[in-house]
């Protein structure tokens, strides 16, 4: 799979990675200050969403693999902070275990994708084949640039079987 296709797939999956817990985030328990958990989580989620948007923009303009690797690294770090917060405060904030598990799984997918993109960025660029203009400007065969005789199927100068 080439890098552009991978980046398009990644850009499509990023909304799933940024907000898997938003809808399932329960109200804060009465023992803590109101909204503290949600405010802290929203800050982390907003940072991850900003990094995801940068990846989407890079994908639209077909960024170079090195830039894509850097952007995915930043997004993975932001997502990792979000995961750490959710794991650390799951009891305090009343976050269900399945939400924590969803974020872990999405972070693992992000890291796998980041690894693939960075491996593609580390490889030297592929040599490109001839373009259409190269093919159209190739020399035209005529009587002056054709090699004659000596071929297996050269029947113009005699029988290929009787030599």
C-alpha cells in the first residue's frame, strides 16, 4: 500500500480516534469539583483533534512522507496523553472500563499506522518510470535507426531454420 493511500485511510479514521469517549463520558461524581474531569479531558481531546486536523490538511495537499511521519508522531503523543489521563482518572471521573479499552485500541492502531508511515518516510524515494511526455518524445523508428539481420525470426534475409 503506498503512502498516499495510507494517509487517506488514516485521515478517515482520525475522527474515530479523537472522540471515542466523548459520548460515553459520564457526569462527574458529586465528590469532585463540577466539570473538572470533563474540562481536563476536553483540553486533551481538543489538542488531539487539532493534531488530527493537521494530518487531514497534509493529506489533502499530499504532503511528503517525512512531514506525515512528524504529524503522526505529534498526534500519537497527544492521543497518548489523553489515554494516560483516562487510565489515571477512570475511577475518579467514573469512566467505564470499556471506554478506556476503546481508547487503548485506537491508540494502538494509531501507533501501528505511524510506524508504517515513518518506515515509508525512511526509505529512499522510488525511481519513477517514464512519463507520458517521455514516451511521446522517444525517437521514432525509421530506416536509419533499425538494426538489421541476425535475429532468430529474421525471415527477410533468408530462412531462420536454414543457416
